[in-house]
C-alpha cells in the first residue's frame, strides 16, 4: 500500500568547492542557541527514557519550542560576578499523564538539563547561574494516536522534509573542526582561558580562507590586557595551524584567522565572561536557530529549517529524516564512484510509516566519464537499504551516538 517515489536526477551546477565564494558557520557548545537546542534535546531524551522504562515505548511529545533569556553579569580582568541568572524555558507538548499516573516531567527535564551543563561547562553552575523552567501541555488526541500506534513501523507525525549532502568542503571541515578543537579537553588544558562559547565563521574567496573566531575568555583566569592579548594570539595560531593541516593537499592556499574582532583594547573593551558563555550577560537563544544536523550552517547548500532538537525520536520526521538524509548522502558519496556532490531529500506525509517517505529525491553532480545509469541504480539501492534503518535511529539518538546539531 505504501510506496515511496524515488527520483534520481543530475543537477547542472558548480560544486560548492569550485564556486568563487563560500560561507560556513558553526555555533559552539556555549553559544546560547546551542545551549537551548541542547536543553530541548535533553528534555526529549529524559522523557523518552522514562516512557520506555515505564510503558515500553516512547510516547507522544514535541519539545522543540525553547527560549534562553540571557542573564546579567559584570566581568573584569581577574574576576567577575553573575548578577542575574540565565533563564531557560522549554515549551511544547507531551504525554504528562497516563491513566491516573502523573509523569514527573519537570523533575526529569531539570535533572537532564543540569547534567548537560555540568558535562560541558567548567564555570557555569546550574544551581547558581541558571533557572530551568517548563511550559508543557498535553498533546492533541489525533497526534497521540499517530505517535503511539504500535502495530509495526511508527507513523510519521508530521508532513515535513529532511535534507542531507556529501561531501564536506575544506571550509566546512575547517569550521566544524575548529570549534570542536577549541572546545576539546586537550585545548582547554593548553589554553584554559578559552571559554565554551565559541562561534566560528568561515569565508572562502577562491583559494583564500578567512576564519573569524569569537571565543569568550574566562575573566578570573585573565589578569590583565597583556595576558588577554597573548591568549588571543595563542588561539589564533592554533586555529591557523589546524586550518593549514586540513588544507595540506591543496595548492596556493592562504589562511587568515582573526579572533574576537569586536575588541577595542585601547578602551579595555574585550570579550570576557565569568562563566564561559555570552548567555550570562544578555545574549539570548532560540531553538532551531543554530546548527543543522551536520553541525553547520551552510547557505551555499540546500537546508531544512526544521529544529531537530526536542522532537520525538520515535516518529518525528523533522528529526529522523534530516539525520537519515545525511546518512544516505554520505553512503552514496562514499560507495558510488564518480560523484562530485550528492544531495538527498526525504519528504514525509503525516500518517505514513516512517520507512515509506512520500518521496526520496537524490540529486548529484557527476565527475567526468561516469556511467550515470549505473550510478542511479546504485544510489537507489543504497537509499532503499538506509530508509529501512530509520526505525533504528531512535536508539542512536537516545544514547547520544549521533550528532544532531
């Protein structure tokens, strides 16, 4: 009864790596948008585990409406104080009562969000610097029925699409890996003044790479302006060195790295924080405004605007299809020879089994002398195999074994 239309087509455009101009962005772990994405995902994860343990299945919920309201702080060389805490609000729909049993959703969510903060921040204290609140209401009866329908494959609880592509360009690798490097334990051990709120913006014009890093330095570890400027230079050198390593096989490239470009040293106006995130002093966050499912924001690429964070990992295709599309695209690129780029789009239809999308679109840019009939056949077979695995993504998501943003 349920059949997916699979469309394979060649697209005539320059691969992104061959285009003259490319922009790429990544918001790091301490960015307010990343924090609120993580809080919503933590809330979904906490409820999902509880539902499965108590009732054997993930029940209806959708917690992707989150808001982070920045606090107020004062930071100076050698110290600082948080005067007003960060406020995190997680809103959405969920199963909050089964029969006569009340689900302790507030306690579950608060505990999981606090765990995320403790695991990822050295100086942001959840019991001191953060207020965690929820506004969660019961879901509609029709959606509860769709999500909790247990006869076989889960049914899609939305009509939406997911997008994935492969491969990453050199700039995309630089931007992604730069943030991951700066927020690694190894980097923090070398440069402990570096805060967790690290945003990386990449620009490529031809073979020239411009990397802008915003990194919130820790005030109490930075005694004076000279120390601050020295740390900035250390960060710049490490980022530049790492970028050149990624570009080691490319010829005639040039890398320009700048750190905290809004600083005005002559006025002692620099990027210092007490806790390692700009959220402490007025910068706000909103779920879905951050990284896509591959960890990047890429205006040169096809993208979905779906917020993956907080969505039901059992049946919400806004989460599952973005992740699955990425996996399909990567496998096609890695296993089918002769491709320069591949894009995969999965379109759901509410009420259909999640392994039977309404449409699977595979678009590709071929290399020279490619047998496109064979290419199309192999791509379709991979897509068919991978879409059957979509039901297994729930466990990967709940165990945090896949990247969502």
